[in-house]
C-alpha cells in the first residue's frame, strides 16, 4: 500500500512539474518522465506508460493553445517533418548494428555512447549556444524559408532516435514568433508529427505488456499522472503572460544544453 502511494506521489509530482516547464521549452516531457516511471516498472512498461501520458498531454496542450499557433509556419514545418520521420525510422534499421563507441558504468548501471546520439547531441549543443550566448543570438536569425529544412531535420532525428522535440524548439524559436505563437506552434507540430509514431509505439508496447500494467495497477496510475500533467500544462499556460521571450529562450537554451550533454555522454 505504501509502495503504491509512493508511486502516485512521485510520478504525479514529476508530471506536474515537468509538464509545466516543458510547455515553455516545447520538449522534454517524455525524456524526463520515462526514467521516473522506470523506477517502479520494467523499462518496456515504463516506455508504454510514458507514451500514453505524452500523447494525451500534447492533445490537451493543443486544445489549450491551438488557436494561437502560426499555422503557416506549422504547415511548412510539419509536412517535411512527417515525411522525414519515416525516412529516419528506415535508416535506424540499417544503422542499429553500428558498434557502440564506448561503454562505462556508474554504480550498477551501464551507459552506452552511441554514434546517433553523439551526432544529435552535437547538433543540439550548437542550437543551445544560439540561445545562451547573446553575441551569437543577436547575429543569427533563422529565416522562415529554411523551415522545411528544420522540419526535415527534426523529423529525421525523431524517427532515428525519438528526440525530435529539441530540434523543433531550436528551429521555431529562431523564426521571430511571439512567445505565445512559438509555444502554440510547437504544440501543433508536436501533435501532428508525433501522433502516429507515438500512437503505434505506445499501442505496441501497451498491448504487449497489458497484463503487467493491469497487475501493477498501472491504468489508474496512468490516469492520475495524465491528470497531473494536464494541471501542469494548464498552470503553465496561465503563466505565459508573466514571462518574457528572453526567459523562454533561456529555458529552451538550458534545456537543449542539458539534453545534448545527456545524449553525448550516454546518460539519455
């Protein structure tokens, strides 16, 4: 009983905090929430449960913010993003046998440094510098004519490694959108590009481990965590007017830097 209560408290608290923060950054909910699920459940079950929360939370954010999105920007990003996500997934089947660059251990856990994640982490690190170094931020503006390229890169790496939200935010925030439009446009892109990938991914794992999830009381937990994520997103929306675009840039920049470090070092 105490263990079940602990699961609810830890996971709901994490979902509430992470959902509110990632509303501004545009990425990170699945990346940060899945390890928390994995504390209590086998990895495959944790992935399935995270996918369900991630998808439903994005749909909830779409309902909250969809009307503020810049649909012209979103469409130019979404179409190549969706196509290249398929290409990335196909490429993954060919490079999955590439040797791991390095393996190291922290306590009982092994961490692997992989080629794909090093490349992606390096790219994300460069985008992080654009947000965190004022001298670079003032000189470089991402022209909207390159949006299809940005969408293609984001979709490709999404299909390749599942980490597409960071690139999406890094590209969209360079387009000169107001903070409300940046956040809302990112949500639209996330829902459209991620929907089928996450749905298939989540349903596959969810159905494969349905009995395990039922036995662990996972359906009630998923519902509670999803509700907590909704509250976090709703609270974040109410704070949008109180933050500046520069603050959003800093949140994105720091988030990108942390994610890049985690990818390159094999921690993520």
